[in-house]
C-alpha cells in the first residue's frame, strides 16, 4: 500500500498514484440505479486512455484511473456529463449531501401535492361520472384543470427532468413514457375542456403521478440509508491525535500531519487514531472492528493496535506505523465501497423490463399515429386521439407497481414478525440465495456470556464477585452481576475497588479480606485444564487466603439455531460459519448448531475472500453478521441480514434486520422473499397480458382515452390486489428435521462443499 504522490503540475482534482497514471474521483448525484452505474462504466472503459473505472451506487462516486499522456481531467468529466449526469468534485461531499437532502424534501412535497390534487380531482370526476352534464360538466372539468395543471407542472418535475436528461443524452428510460403520457393526457384534457367535450383525463394524470412519486420517494430513502454505512465507518476516523514529543511534551496535531515513527498518546476511553504498536502501557482494547468479538483483548508493549479500536483500560503510548488511507480502518472502508459496487451491478427485474418497454411503447404509439393519419385521409386529430389512447393504456403504472406493491406488502408482513426490510431489492436478491454464511458471536450465538454452573461457588463468594464486578464494564463482569441477580444473591459491598488493565479487579470485603476477580495469574491459580472449558471464557475469584474458584462462561446459541440450520438445508441451501473467534469456540458452536463447515480467526479481508470465492463458483450468498468487521462481507453478499443488537454500521450495511433473539427470522425472511418473487413474476405476467389485449384495441381505435385511463387504473388495481395475497402467507416448517431430511441435506451440503 503506497501513499498517493501529489502532482503539482496537474489539475487539483487529480492525483498521481504511479508515474504516468492519474486518478480522479467525482460525485455524480444523478446516479440512482444499476443501469446508471453500468452505463457510466461502459462509457469510461471504452475510452482508450482509461485504465480503470468504477461507480459506487451508494456514495455516487465515480473513480477513474487513466494515462496522463492520453487524456486530461476535463476529457474524463466530459464523458460522464455527455451521458446526462452532472458531476461535482468530491471536496463538495457536504454540498452534495445537502443537495441529496433537499431532493428528498422536494420529492416529499411533490408527493403531497400530487396526492392532494388526485383526491380532489377524483371527487370532481365522480360527479361527472354520476351524470353531470352540459354546463355543470364543463364547470367540473375547468375546476379539475385548475387543480391538476399546476399540480402536474410542480409534482412531475422529478420525472420531467430525468426524461429531459435522458433524451439530451440520446438514451431512453422509464421516465420518458411516463412524462409523455402525463403531459399528453393533461394537454388533451385541456383541449377537450376548451371544446366542451364530454371526456377529460385529469384524474388519470395526477393519480398516476402520485403513485409513481410514492415509489420514487421510498427508493430515495432506501438509498440514503445504504450510503450512511460508509459514512458511519468514516466517522471512526480521528480528526487529530495527541503526539508525544522527544522532551515529553504533548501536542494535539491534525491527523493529516501525523507520520509513521511518531509517538501518540491514547487515553483510556478514546479510540486509537492510527495503526501502530504499543510502546508503553498496559490496557484492554475493543478489537471488534477486526475480529467481531465484543470481548476486550489485553495489549502491552510490542502489541499491534489499529485505528478505530477503543482503548478500554489504562493509558497507552503508540508508535505510529500507518495513518490515513494506509490504516486497517481505511482498508475496511475500501472493501465496503468495492463490495457495494459489486451489488450495484445487480440489475433488478423492473430495470430489465424497462429497457424493452420504453422504446416499444413509443414505436407502437408512432405506428398508431401514422396508420390513422393515412387511413383517415390526414385527420390528425383522430390520429392523435388514437396515439394518446395507446400511450395512456400502455402507461407503465401496472409495471411500475408490480415490484413495489409486492415489496411493500411483504415488508409489512415481515415487520409484524420482527424483521425490518431496509431495501426492497433485498427481497428479490434473497429469493435467489443458495448459500448462507453465519458469523458466530452475536449472530449464531446471543453474544452475551452466561455464567455456567453457578452452584459451584457459594452464595457469599458470588455476592463478593458481584460486588467487584459491578465496578467494571467488562462483558464477563456484567455476566457475574446478572448471575447473582438471577439467583437472588445480594451484592455484597466491596471497598477500595481497583482495576488493573488486562489482569482484573481487587478490593476489600466487609471482613477486610483482599478479594480478587480476574485472570488465573491475577488470582494465583494454577493453569486450567482447557479440555473442559467450553469457549475458553473464564474468571477466577480469590477471597483472602482461600483457594481460588474458577467461574466459567459460555456464549449460548440463539433459540432455534439448530432448527434454523436444518430448515435452511431442507430448502436446498449450504450453511457455513465465518468467525473471528478462536477455533475451539467456533468448532463447539458449529457442532451444536449442526454446521459441518466453519472457519475461525477470520479478519474482514478473509471473510470477503471466502464470499468472492463462492461467488466465483456461481453461488448466491446470504451473510448473517453483526459486527463492524462483518460490514464489508454484508455489503459484498448477494443479500445480507443482521440482528438488531448488531453494531450501527452492521445494521446499516445489512438488507434485513431482525429484532428478536430467535434465529428463525432467517427462515421467515427467505420464505417471504421466495413468495414475493413469485408474486412479482405473476404481476409482470398480468401486466403483459393486459397490454397484449388492450394495445391492439387502442391501436384499432376501439378504446377512447377515457376508457384507456380506466383500463390503466384497473390494471394497477389488479396488480395491487395480487400483491395483497402475501398477507395470507403462512410461516412454519422450522421444527426438527427427520433423519431422512438430515441425511439428504448433509449429502447436498457435502456435494456443494466438494464443488
């Protein structure tokens, strides 16, 4: 890993990473789907000078490497902007975030305006349909126009701007037929109103706009949540570090000015600002960023520490080995961005349909207009009416609702079962999963150490242990306090409590005896026989001159873990464990859960490598994890899930979050995803069947624009009604597997692992 070298004679937006090769990052706020990503990447990679190009959907960053002698920065920018995407320097990230926030508010206002207009225009339309005639009907049409026209002009801007940008770049998207249908429906309605005709279509235009804005706003919110995972990781970076000078004086220095070889002071309770090795001091650090394990680890002189880890014990002085872009934390951020980039290439069913649908609609409308103009001897009004009927009846409202209607219903059902769906596309991806990877601590297990066999110590000893433990934040100390509370043992007062980092606690009992709780060495106990230590978690308690007592702890599996693994196998899935914990602990958990394949001591890069290896074999992977160290893996997988007890970054990076202790939520989510996938495909079939019947009728002039609007709305209602069938979904099949099931699933898993 090498630090970038600033090139003083080139554009300030650019840096030289190797001689003759430049790198630039740009913000492209208009990137909103996998199609945008692939379009920009293809255009950039087609340039002879470009060595590498990548677009990150979550952060909307365009990263480009190119040969200096063959192109300039403006040439690269021109390629992106030539596709219809505006660009900004990454130094304006805060400004881009502000623009994104304003866009969300604008969508919300547009949705509110369209909803208000749709409700009022529909009331007026009902009056017309109920028999209003002559002057009354004309009055209602004018009132509808007064409401609908300003509403369409304001609320339709997100679609109009997108369509104009696409046409300017000589490309097509779904917003083009939507915009054309809405504008033509309003224009024709105005013409009909001026002529005093019986029919107007203001209600169809504003109602369609409202439904589409609901979907656009939900999509905006989901993307905003996805981007925040990288932002949260970056927030772990320190802005400054306390540098210890040769004379012992201390100075607060901006992190950009800290270089390898410097000595940095890290007080207790603060995050380590750099990668380095401990020069002086003893403490405990939370290394969950690397291992995923919440248990603090002791460090002393010569031990490595990493930026972003928390110093929990005493003060440390750290000799700097890496800062900024060279730290492990920066590596994790880069892995997350690269992993999210892989996800961005996933093309949703709706996007694939849109590529064919938009041009087909315009071709059919154009053929209808031309055919009627010829057959009627140049009657352009009749030709235009027929063409508009085609555009309205083929308006992609049913297609546009096919996916979000099913996803919204499914999300509501899962929410009532304690599963939060953070990304609607996650349901589509989860339905295709064939391999499940579990983290251990906090995911497969509860992540809460429990004191086992507490009867092995007396009531007085447990009360003294709890009196010491309540003064510590260590997970095992909390487990001691909880065990005493669970047995109804009163906590005994312990005076003059002192904690020694990496060793344990000591204090004086009410009888004046020295009480110690901590490591074996701290309590003067002999080395243990590790064969009987379930997970290797233990504390020793010594009261006065009495023999030390060993307290053993275990991190128990979540309820239903073994049944969940068996149920997943019955559904044809391979199951593995990837954990940062020690091999003995991982092996014990794997055996208890019935998982044959596991890997221990896995760093974030190791987990990512395993996922990439599986994906190279054509596998579609679901990662279930909870720690910061799982974030790159959660972002890289085809689909991802985390418990609500996970780190904020883990929850943000995951597509699904479950709130209960039971692991059966994984099976529930998979079942619902597969049911949703079936409903979505049925919805597309219904929409296509509707168009197959309606379009020929409209082209033949047998359908007026009013009937077309009613038919279009009816198709949307049919699609929505079909999606509501997901509310009848029954959950089950999480019980114990039969021997035959177990044998067949084990054989299938062995076959996959061998492959």
